[in-house]
């Protein structure tokens, strides 16, 4: 073939910047969106992606990927694999479909923003591939989830989740509107392609795919692993941007990455953590959430940022301690407020599962065991009623997740601590020092009402659980309940029960 | 509260589609109501301080744009382009295109071009990558700001089509440079774009469009005015002139890229018509923007005429006719509907 090689001509495609003269450069690339900050405008001329891609390569490769992903789907849709999946695993997938599908669409918006406001033509072109990739991820996730609606109405939340004011999507919209849609492109490239895509998505897409295969959900594994193969291309925007920012304004680079890291760590502890350590059947767990975090985040990601002269984030110790608590607490919170979620959370605390939890998390029993025991005894006394919520927890004003992180006191006991902050005549509540600190620095941007603020302000009527569920657009056919109470309580039948009739809400 | 009861119900598709008898298409399933910042009943566009800078930006340029429709989800892309169909379509197109490029290259066609055609390509065709990249940026902005995911996705694919066009121009730039190393092709484009008198009206229009931040205005300026006008000059007219000058390849490329342009005309014309049909008051701002941007587009076409080697009057008249044909489909149906109603 007498076709030219990409290397021979691609510079013409990458080199599309010019000097604006009819309008001001700052009007075309306003600081709010382009965010050059202390970096001299010319410095962006050096922006360069590591591995290049052309339009023709893109459509050829992607066509193949689509063909194989849909071929696997078509083959499997004729089998009854799905019907034999464990309820807990199905819950992990429902959470994924509902939690992730429209985050992919929001990533499309992030890429489109960079395709418009990126400070170098090559960057804007890469973002054009990026927005296509994210359209793909949104379409695949939505389409695969859609196919399951007929099997179970909870999969309806694949599309519905983010149209609601359920507390989970409020929390996730806060995070992703912050890092994806409303950040300037420089911050966005560090927060999304770098911190989020080269770091955290591995957790959900690589690690969860391993659990999916173990659980026999080949279709799901096929979908998410194919999605992950696109990340390497558009996530390059992260390092290419970091190289320039780290040179001219390392303090900003550090702060921006730290913030995205923290927000992602909070969100993943709510979603991936319970899926891995509780919903995935014991015999199918590859590693614990903590182990996955250590491998994919603590080791790999930290190595990446250290290569650019950045340090571990300032909240490192609090984050590392949180690996033993955040997701366990949030799991309990999700389980307890189960009528507010679109999956069937599995408590996952049978004796065998508890042995595993104790082995992976030496403090688990001391921190969580007694609380689950109270729940178990109530369930075994046919008092499930007492394990259902009647009130709301404090929600963190930054991550919008329940304030439920315990820390150990000097006397050895574990207590949930709320970190308050008074500002402008109002008391704000936070789940952690990290959240409080970030909120304080970004308060002009992030200050908005939590679900509890809305409730207390009378925006949610009637002011009871029914009113709340209605505000969250939760319908009875979808409302979550435990997948199988007996599975994890039967080990304890007949033991002396000590904590019956627990006051509702005490698990916070 | 009591343990949630589960009542069985056969649901076959997303509840967002309501009680539908017919299964929505794959396009609708993956495109319908995917952008949460356009959901009903939101307190602010983004889940953050309602007066954060970007909330205010969207409030000003999208929520308060003069172009308004009650139900933006009512508009769908007539070509129903979704990711899978997009990459399939463009991969197939690319195979054909590669075949074209390959065979003309084998035949050594570029070396045979008359000097006048080489000069025309170097003056008009190869510098156009800057113009098209500017279009690409504006299309990305329209997608970013889209009132519905149907609009954002369509703009996303259109944004990619423009990168496709820059890619083809870039590829040809190199081929022509190799065949005519002394022509200035491959080295002079930026200078021509920035300083040739012929390009300045076009460059002015693109730069001004990059600061037209209102959603409706950006959409109108690019997709209803500048792109349809200048595509006629740079794809259709240039193709014809090239063919007459013995360069069939550029004529083919104009046709290949013209398909993307026509697809864009279909969805953009359709969207504008939808706006007018849904709310007659939309006609006023659309006309205002069309009237504001048309002179810039005409000036750009007129400026490029000498490079094309055709009388300016002819170039502008043909380009304007292409644009007006698109507009006729937008407003005439609405007039007819209004007359009928
Ligand atoms: Fe993605
Ligand atoms: Fe991504
Ligand atoms: Zn928090």
C-alpha cells in the first residue's frame, strides 16, 4: 500500500494553534475554563501526548473492539448465566450500572470541555478521541444494563439513578460535577485522566472484572475490561498536562491531585469497597478492597506522582487509616439505609465471612462486630423492623456521604466522629479532616446543601421516611432490601441475644 | 417503616421512556436522558454552590439563552448516530478513503497536477486545517453545553468528524509537500491563515465565533451559517474546480467529507426546525443570529474566491444558496405548520 505512515503527517494535525488577533486570547481561553494560572501561555506549546493516535487508527481499532464486545454479549444473552449469578454479585453490578453509566457521560462533557478549551491543539484533538471513548463507555454500560431490566427492575436505575435526588447520586454528582464538568481544563486533566483514570478506575474496572470472572459473570467482565482498554489513550492527557504544571506551579499540581484523590477515595470506599468485601461471594473474592487499594493506588499511583516530583498527599495518614474503616462503615450505612438504594445489599457477616474480614482487617471485629451482632440478634428474633431506618445520618458537607468514620480513642474504643466547622453563622458537618480541609479551601465553589440540610429546611415533605423516599424517587419495586437475611444470620440462631430492640439510627 | 414489598411487573425498557408499546431503538436507549445536568427539577445546573462560576456560566449561556424549548429530549438525531454505528460507519468510510488515497498515490497523481492547481491547494486547501480546527472547537463547546444528551452526542460525533477532516487535510498536506517540495505546502499554511488577505475574513469569523458563548448563538453561527457556507466553498466548489483542473482526488475528498457535512446539516437543520415548531418565539433569535453571522460568512466566502479562481460574485452566490437551502427547511415547515394551525 502506498499509504503514508502516521509519523509522516500527523504533525500537521497536531499543529493547529494560531495567534488570535480579532479577539483576545483570554476571551477564547478564559481562565475559568482554561485555567493557565501561573503557567506562561507559551509553555503549553510543549504539551505532548506520549503515544499518538490518528483518526483512522481510532475508527479501525474501535470498530473491532465494538464488534467483539457485542459478539460476546450476543452469545451470552442466549445462555442462562445471569439467572445463576449470586444475588450479592448482582447487587455489585446494579450498583455499577446505576453508579457508573452516567458518570461516563459526564466524562464525555469533561472531554468536550478539554476539546474546546485545552491550551494546545494536540491536547484538544486527544480530548476529541476522549469524548468519543466516553460516549462509548456510557453507551456500553447503558445498553448492557438495559438488557437486564426485563429480569429485574432494579436495573432500571442504570438510566434513572442520576435523574433522582437519592443521596448516592447527590454525593457522586457533587464529586464528578466538581472534577469533571466544572473544573478548568488544567485541573480537569490532573483530576480526571490522571488521578481518576490512571488511578482509581483500575479499581472498579480491573479489579472488579477479576471478581466478575470469578463469579461467572463473563458478560460484565467482558464489558468493563473492554472499556478499560480505552483509558490508556485518553488518560495520557493527565501526564502531558502534569509535566507542564509541575514545572511552573508544583504547589497547585499537588493540591489539585490531592483533592481529586481524596474525593475519589471517598466515593470508591462507598461503591467498590462494599462490592468487593461484602457482595462478592466469599469463594470468589480475589483480594480484599484494602489489598486492591494497596496494589493499584498506594503503590502504582504514588509512584506515578513521585516521578514528577510530587509528594504523597497531605492527608496520607488519615487516608491509610481509612482503608480499614471507611468502606466497612459505609457498607453498614448502605445496608441500614437499604430502602434508599437500588440494589439488594448483602450484609455479608456470616461466621465464615467474618473470619475472612478479621483476617484481612484485624480491627474489624472490635470496630464493627458488636454492631452487626445487635442487628443479627434482632433479625433472628424476627424483629427486622428494628433494623430499618427512621432517621437520617449526618451527611458530610464535602463528600455528601454519611459521617460514619470511627477512629480509635486512647482507651482503645472505636467511636464515630463528626468534624464540625462553624462558618458564616452556620455549623457544617464533615466525615473527616480531609473533607473539612478541602471544603474550607474551596468553600465558595462547593458550599451547597446536603440532603439533610434540604430536609431540615423543609424542602422535603412530608418530613418522614416516606417523604424522603419519595424525594429520592425511590419506588417500592426497586427499593433495596437484604438479599438473603438467613444466609448470614443462621450461623447465630439460638445464641443468647443481648442487644434486642436497638434504637433505630444508632448504627451511624 | 415496613419491609419493602415487591410487586411483580413486566418492565422491558427504562421507565424514562414511559409506557411504551414499542421497544426504543438502540440509539434511543443509549442516548436518552444521559446528561444529569439537564435533568428536570435540578436546584442548579451543577451539584455545587448555585453561584459558582460555572453554574453562572451555564445559567447565562444555556438556561437563559433566548433559544428555549420545554422538552429538549423530544428532539432526536434523524440519522440515529450512536457510538457503535459511528465507528462502524467511519471505519467503512476510511477503508474506501484509504483505497482512494492509495490508488492516486500509486498513480503518482500529485506530481502531474498543473502548477495552478498546486498553487490553489497550497493557498486554499492545506491552510484550511486551521479553520476546520476552529470549527472543531466550537462543535465541542456546543456538545459541552448541550441542552440534552441527544444534542451533546450529535455534537460529539460532529466534533470528531471535523477532526477527521483536519486529518485528511493534514495527510494530503504531506503528500503534496512530498510531490512539490518547493511549493510552500507544508510550511506556509500558518502564515497564509494568519496573514493572507484572502483568509482574513474567514479567520475573523472563526475567532469571533469562538467567543459567541450563548448556546443558541454558537449553534447557529457554526452549524446554520459558517459551516454550511464555507463547506460549499471548501468542499463542493473546490472539488469542482479541482476536477476541472485535472485533480480528481480533491474532488473525491470533497465528496467524502461532504457526507459528514450533509449529515451535520440534517441534524442541525432538524434541531433548528424542532425549536421553531416547539416554540414559535424561537424564530426571532434564530433569525437575529443568522442575520448577524451571514455577512461574516459571505465576507469569508468572498475573501476566498480569488484563491479558488472563480468570480467572487459566483462563489458567494453559490455558497449563500447552499446556506439558504438549509434555512428554507427550517422555517418554511414552521410557516406551513403555523398556517395550517
Ligand atoms: Fe470512561
Ligand atoms: Fe475515561
Ligand atoms: Zn466527607
